[in-house]
C-alpha cells in the first residue's frame, strides 16, 4: 500500500489561504485507497539518473509544460548534488492533458533525444525554457542542434509524435497509483504530492511542510 503524504504545489506564502491547491484534488477515501496499486518500481523502460542500486529510489511523474514541475527541478538538482549515489531519480511522463500541444511535443522531444543518448540534456533544457516562456516547437528543434543531435532523425521522430503511445501509457498507468497531477513523486514508495521545497518550511498557517531533504533522509535512516 502506498503511504500517502499530502502536500501542496502552491508557493509557500500562499499555502494558508489558497483554496485551489492542486493537493486538494488528491483527497481519497479509504475504499479508494484499498484499490490503489503500489507504484511500479524502476525498470529498464525508465530514464534514470544515478545507480539503480542506490538505497533511495525517487520516481517523479512530471510534465515539461508544467510551471510547478519546472520549479521542482531546482529541488531535484539539489538532491542530486547533496545525496549523490545514495539516490536514484527516475523520470516518468504525466502530461496534464494528452491534447495539450506543449506537453506532448516536449515529452516526445525528450524521447527523441533519448534515442541519441541525450535524454537528460534535453530534459534540463526543456525545463529551463519552461521557466522563460520559450517552450515552442521551433525552440525545441533548435535544442536538438545545440545538443549535437542528428537533425533529420530528431525532426522526423518529433514531427511524427513517435512516442505518443508510450507517453499516454505512462500517464494512464500512473492514475492507477492515484497520480492525478504534477509533480507527483514517490520516495521509496512514499507518495509526495506537489512541488515540495528542498528544506522544511512553515507557512503562515503553522503547518510545517516537510522538505524533500528530510523525506529522503528518513528513508536513508530506515536502511
């Protein structure tokens, strides 16, 4: 059974007053919890940063067109820096809408880059461009050139939306784990909803939000 930790992806200062937090969409009753499957472990179909033998495995369901996901990448980069080979991070697609052009195009771009061994390089560029509002088809094709990818192979892959089926399949599978929004993270099976900060924070309502640093630390201490 998944351990469910309710958090929010709203900015910290707005936690106490927001009534539209994405986390509110994750309320489930006990009957629903019994139906939730345990998240699929990391396997050969995943894009993985770090060693799969690391004691803590972090699985992130994300969307390249999601602004909160782009912010959360800063937290994940800090995790990579501070925890090193103690943590493995796996990225999985969860486009907020399979009809959203930016989400599906960017997701396909990452997969097309992966064909040429450049998934994480494209991943990082896409999230940086999300922050600056430059996530467009033309820019994505420029990324391929900047990363030294074979232009014709990449463009053919991207224009055909070659990986739509894989991307939507990951999204649908995630729903069986009660993933309904992005980012959603599993730390050794513990569900963390929203763009948690790296360090613990306490907003004005006094309810502490546990940072990813301490969540990972707890799981390391359990080993």
